[in-house]
C-alpha cells in the first residue's frame, strides 16, 4: 500500500532510512568522537558563524541535547537544534533554519547531499562505536582454522 502523497514505486525508497533502536544513546565519553564535536567547533569558528542550527534525523535525536551542550561548551556561544524538519531526514532543512535566522547548519546522520541554496552546511555522518576487543574475539571465533 502506498503512503500518502507517494506512488507505490516510491515507497521502497522510504524504507532505506536507517532503523536504530529508539533506546540508542552513546556514552558521554564517546560523544565528542561519534559526533566530531571538535570538527564542528572548528568549522563554526573558521566560517565565522554566529547562529548555527544543528539538524539531526529522528533516530539520532536522543543524543542531540548532549551534542548541543558539548559544542556550546567548546565554542562559548549558543547553537540550537532543529527538532522537526520539513522534508526528509537526509535533506538540509534550510527553510526551518532560515526562519530561525541561522547563518549555517550542521547536518548529522545520513544525507542525500542535495546542494543547499542559501546556507553553508557541514555534514557529520557520525562515527560508530566499536568494541575492538569484542570484534577481534568474534573474528577469531568465526574464522578459526579447523
């Protein structure tokens, strides 16, 4: 069955949005690495931006307040979260950012990389955490010589 305003051939593409459990939240100690906080701060400073919007897809919203606090603490200025995007999660919501007088957007998560028209954008794809010890153990168990 097609969803509202979509034809049946478009519905398949809607299912490609990453599905991460809603209880997903990273540890405070890895937040800087996963969301590349230092890179965000450097981009804001280098670009001389004063009102930056942080855009998160729904599946990363649980971490948004922590990321926002970390960027503000490192930067010494306020940034804000776009909590309800007008389009798909992968598109930069320039309309919402413009309504809030943003002069730049940091887009987190998966993206379609559609060029923006009026605002500079930095993309942060996020870095997944990996328990190295568990990974090595799993590989050894699965591919051990018999």
